[in-house]
């Protein structure tokens, strides 16, 4: 076995996948239209935002060589926008079990970007969910699940078995049932769950909360209320870390359902993410949240050195584009929020 940071990772692109991924993206767009019921469409997935906030990402001093990649090459601070969300394409109460998301957009990042037409933009995004690994092996399984779940909980199990076969349906249901329940978005780690290039090697990224976080007594009514209270009372801090590729068996690029062992490849700190104390309900907070809601967070808003890897990521390249066009998202920002004032 290689050491973490091996460079012999590779992608395997199926000859028919571009056409298949176009079909999946159209299917998600149809769900997005259906959920809009003739009104303004929200995101195809992660429709409900808890909070949109501003912050900073500061690269850790003295990073070892394999971690000094792209925007992590030097110790400096990047302004960021953050959006916390629920995974569903519908606006559901937070008590409904769901994926929870955290999307970050760094602004001012130089270098040629990957999406055709957006090469000169200054943004680099990272998207996270609350699980380190998804139960889906491929985008085909992911979209099958989204398609079936959208029909309602009624015949979920037989429909999944019919679509994926008994074995895959059961392991998928087990994976979903054992997903950690998120009671606060400020105290839970969030993971990219899928790999990206990391210079010469590949990596998965994650953010881990660094306490203590300010909170007032009482039970918050929603995930938004919890974040709102905490941010009103003080800053929130996370450690952004990378887990480096080892080899195809231990840390596969294409099969998204295989966990990358933290014993073999531990997460290593890259930077600190801080959302400073802020009032979401102030005039400035409300304006900022409106702006963030219209933004597009996409793992393909990236430089080549941090290119998303694997079939699930390649499917996302098309799906996010369709969703963003459908809801007429704002163009990429070229300026960050001014921290002072
Ligand atoms: C498994 C890893 C994944 C993670 C960590 C992830 C995370 C996220 C997050 C955090 C958002 C919300 C972004 C925001 O706040 O604007 C989002 C949106 C979205 N995701 Fe994913 N996602 C994953 C997989 C996928 C896959 C496989 C697909 C489809 C093939 C997909 C399709 C979408 C779409 C269409 C949106 C809405 C895009 C928009 O309109 O801005 N995601 N995802």
C-alpha cells in the first residue's frame, strides 16, 4: 500500500456516461419544475436554506509540502460566503430526516476555472454534507433514489428493490437509516464525501467544528434558530481538513460508497473557517442572505488543481448547470463582503 498522498489515482469514464448524465440532469430539472408548482423555481436539491452568512478561511501556517496546493500554498485569508441547507428539493420541516448541506464560496481566487465560459471567474466552491460517505455507488443509484423518494414514502422500499435489486436496496436503506441526526449545524462535521484532485494527489475534504461555540439556553425551534442564536452571540469556527488518496482499493475514486479509512489516511488540517459574530436579521444580514440565496454553489467552480473526481462528481457537472439555469441564479460574484462596517 502507498502512503497517503499517492499520485497514481485515475478516473474511469464510461463511454455512455455523458448522455446518461444529461438525462439525469433533465430528470432533476423536471422535479425542480414540479416542486415550483408554476411559481419561481428553487434549487433542484437543497432547496431550503437555513442560513446564508459571510466569513473567512485562513490557511494554516507551515503546512507540509503535499498540503500546499493551489489556494492552500501560502498562509493567507480568503473571504467566503456560506449557505447551510437541507438536501430535499422541497421545503420540509427540519424534523424530517434529510441530508444537511454546507456550501462555501471563496472569492478572489486566481487561476483558470473549469466551467466553460466561467474560466476567468474568481470563485472556488466546496460543498459538504453531514456524512463522510454516501450509500450510493454511482450517480445511477443516486438519481434512482431521488426519483423514487420524490414519489413519497409510501412504496419506497419495494420501489427501490424493483429499481436496484434486493442487495443494493437494502445496503442503501441501511446507509440512510444510520445517517447521523443533525441537531445543530454548528456542532457537526461536514464532508465533501466525494474526492477532488489535490495537486498531484487526490483528497476528500471536511470541516470539523472547533469549540466552544456560544449558545443561549433553551431548545431552538429550527436549525436556523440555532445558528442564528449562536452567530448573534459570537463567532463559529471550523477546521478544514484533507484526507489524502492512498490507492484505488483503500480510497477509491469511482465507487462513492466505499469509506476512506481515517486510520489509514487521517484528516490533516489545511485552514480555519470562521463565521464572525453577525446578526442575520439586521438590514445588512437580510440583504446578504438574499444575495447568497441567488448564488450558485457548485463543486465545478474550481481550479484544475482542485478538480472534482469520479462519476458522481462528473454527473454533478451537468445537474448543477441545469438547476442553476432553471432558477436563473446570479452570476459568480467578483467581490466579497466588506468585513468592516
Ligand atoms: C455526494 C456528494 C454531494 C454533496 C456533498 C452535495 C452537496 C450539495 C449541497 C451542499 C448543495 C447546496 C448548494 C447550495 O447551498 O447552493 C447541493 C445542491 C445540489 N446538488 Fe448536490 N451534493 C452531492 C451530490 C449530488 C449529486 C450526485 C447530484 C446529481 C447528480 C447533485 C445535485 C445537486 C443539485 C441539482 C443541486 C442544486 C444546485 C443549484 O441549483 O444551485 N448533488 N448539493
